[in-house]
């Protein structure tokens, strides 16, 4: 087998990854499991929809996003109740329609508390998703691969990054080919603008 690899991106730029396309979700999950068994740890999968079993095969850790949203929600409740209770009980204690100034009047504060909790929880979820996802990233080296750009809506792609400690282009090409990978390509960084 020849060790020649088609190249995507600029050959003068550093190698980003070796990429391969797989025909089915099962083939991609099997390839990831085999890579893990062979000691590879720095790779990324690209699929048009979530695949059952892929996060487990990749051994992805549970995201802390749910804890961030919970923290945002608790913060919102505390802000809303302090904005309502402090003025109405301490600063301007007015009895309106016979409503008491203690916690037995708490139901009247619920609508604003719920609205603020939903708003801050949603903002925290979106901001956390963006930041934890490594965004904003304006360009990914995978976009230099024409096949990836043309087939990303229906293809199953795997990219083993060049910074992996076991990375060897020749052995990786053979392994990906044996696992059923097609169009195995060396993906380089794109040249910066103006060069």
C-alpha cells in the first residue's frame, strides 16, 4: 500500500489531521472504538446528526453546562426575590390591598421570579454552550477539505489530529483503511490571508 495521501489545505502550513469518511454510523463508531484501543486520544468526529453510542465510544466526559444553568437559575431567583422583597419590606414598606409584609406574601413575587429565572437560565445555557464548544472559532481546518464541505450534511467523518502522541501518517492511513475509511486525506491548516 502506498503511503501517498491526498492533501487538503496549504502544504506549506502545519499538518492538522488525517481525515477519513465512513459509509455508516456503525463503521464510524467501530473506528473510534478501535482507535481508542490502539491508544489514540486526540481525534474528532463529524456527523450530520447525533449518533447513539458515539459519545460512549469517544469516552466524552459529562458536560458542566447543566451545572452552569442551575447556577444561573439560582442566581436569578436570588436577584429577583431581593429586588422585590427588599424594597417592599425594608425600604418602602407599604401595605397594599391588605397584603402582609412578610414571606406569606411570597406568591405575589412568583411571576417576576419565574420570568427572570427563565431568562437568565436561557442566557447562561446559550453562553455556556458557545464558550464550552470552543466558539467563536471563525474557521476550522476541516473546511479546507473539499469532500468534507460537500458531504458534511450526509457523511460520517473522523479526523485524527496531528498532535496525538501516537500519530504516524503511514500507520494511521493503513489503520483507517482497514477500518473501512474512504478518501483518507492529510488535512493542513489553511494559509493566512495575504500570504
